[in-house]
C-alpha cells in the first residue's frame, strides 16, 4: 500500500506532484536536469581524464588484468 505521507519538492519545497515526482512541477524537474547537464551537481570522487574514461569504457571494467 502506498504511503499517504506527502513529500516536498527537493528544489522549492512545495508539495510533490504525482505527475512530476519527486518534483512539484515540470519546471523544477527541468531545472534539476539542467543542473546535472551543466555540471551544477557533481558526484564526489577523484577527477577522471577523458583518456581514463575512454580506457574504462573500452575495457568494460576500467581495471587491467595482470594475469
């Protein structure tokens, strides 16, 4: 059974809309996406060079096997 507890939009704190969950509107949902695309949000960790990323994608694991 779904919880009846209402949640708030993580961007503006207005009540969450079922249609745009967990956001209140298309505007907040789009602003959140733009933050990710524009590097406004970042996942913590060491920076990775484009060459390292390409190697990781090419090998599938990013770790070399010394066997």
